[in-house]
């Protein structure tokens, strides 16, 4: 396993992404947008309101499709309204090496305010994907679901990860990695003394639920003091007056959460999630991502229920690792939307993650960066809230 982790094949780390920028494989990217094993993509000022989202055919650019459908030129000077569909060109252009391909995820902040973001690429009939040696422009579809939002040029709503080979861990490699790196932890008081409960790692054999598909199943936490939040749906226009509850993404630590979210409360020993509502919840397990690995939250099997558990799903190398490996993991915040009325209880399967090798240890790790989400110990709203 150690040999495979150092053969420079896998998810590309920050220094290799930087090399691709300098070599011209990635155009118009800012170096400050390079993360441990991903690149934040940035908005241009070119935006259209459309009747729906679409996928280009293999012979079409996104711009050519926009020329064939009904659209309305829009401006980032105006808020993007709830449940409207917008197409925004990204600043970056890719001319990838033949051995490199990529996948995109919305950023955590986008997911936590229920803004749905999908990448569209020239000649690609799939969302959030670019193939080996891709060459073309990039766009995103943006659909604010619960709140209207104010965006700006240069802002990042999604991130792209680059790969040279598929390096997701097999079930055997996952079990070895759990023993070696302590990937999942039981929560406790990190400063506990004496008989107080201390964090402790899970062993692979401790996991009661497995899908045997190279993944780890995470469960819902209803023991936290703050169980989570339900989004209060924004009414964008009332008698022609714009709703004052628009979230301006340039304002950090600005908004009173009570105007946008209400706390969820248990009914006895369970939580009732309403069909179509949007919830911020948390995993019971704390996740620890070592420098040699990255992690992605993936779609739950439909046997677990008819719901979406995340809209942003990438976890950088070094998450919950600490500066020198002293970390004991960190819970993952979930962005949950049920498609049927659900009753959920403590320990119920709620999310799934997969680990993958990085080609080499990144020059920077998540826990060494300045991030709003490094201190979360339960469900955490986006950085725009006080």
C-alpha cells in the first residue's frame, strides 16, 4: 500500500495543480484558489437566466447550446432568485494533459446555503466531469433553492479535482487504512481527564453497517446539544419589493441565523424530516483524513431511504488531522433534503464516504489553512452567519 501511495498516480495535490497552471494546462486560475488537492473555480461576469439546465452534445460547446435555447441575459448586480436557473461562465479554461481527467463538487459554503451548483463543460454530456485531455471552457448552472443570493465576479461556488488514475481504495485497502490512519473517531472531550469520555478511533470490525463497495457508512447524530437547523423558505418578491433576507456571499459573519434557519427539535427520541425541506445536520462519527488520502461524500444507496444527504461532498487531505497528526477527526456537516416524509433516529445511516489516494502528499493540508469550518463539532451553518 505504501508503494502505491508514492508512485505519483492518483488525485493530484496542490503542487501538481500549481505546475499545471504554470505550464498553461489551466488558464486564468489564481494561485490563491489552489487547495490541498483541488482548485476553486471562479465566476466571470457572463450570466444568463434560462428555463432549465441542459447538457451539451459531444459536438457542442455550452455557448452553442445557449444560442439554441430561450435565455435572458442577467447581471451579477442583481440577486439570483430562489428556484430560478442561471448559467454562469467560469473564468478558468482547461487544456488538460492527455493522462489527466477531473471531477467537480460544490464548495461547502454553497451546500450549506442550499445553492445547487453543477459544472457544464464543452462537448461533455455529463455534469461535474471532464475527461482525459479535456480542452474547452467551463460553465456552471446555479439554482438557489431556499434563499435568494447575491454573487460577485471572482467568487468560488465549486471546486475541481484532477486525477491521473482511479485510486479509490478497495475494501481491503480501506480496512488497512482504518487501522493505520484511524479514519473514523467516536466523539468525546478532546481535553478529557480521568474518567471523562475521550475520543477513540473506530476499528473496521466496529462498523455495523457496510455496503461492501469500498465505502464507509456514517450515521446521524441526535445527541448533540444543537441537533441541526431547518431552512426557512425565502419569498423573493412581495408586492414587487425584493425580500430583505437575500444572502450576500461577500458578507462573512454578518447574518442572524434566526431569520434564515430554525432549530430542529426531536419528538421523543426521533426527528421528523419533512418532504422537500432543507436541513443542516451532522454525522455522529468524526472523520480524519491523513495527508496521503482525500475523501469524498457520495450518494447513499436508495435502500437507506429516499433523500439527499449532501450537496457539497469533498474533504481535503488533512481534515481533522491536526498540524502534526494529533487530530481526532471532525464531524461532517450534512445538507439533507428528504423526498418523502422521514422519521430518523440516533445512529441511523445518513451519509457515505469513499477515500482515495493522492499522488503525493500536498504542500498544504486542510488543518493548516485558515477555514471557518475547522472548529465545527456539530452541525455548522455557512460562514455568512454570526
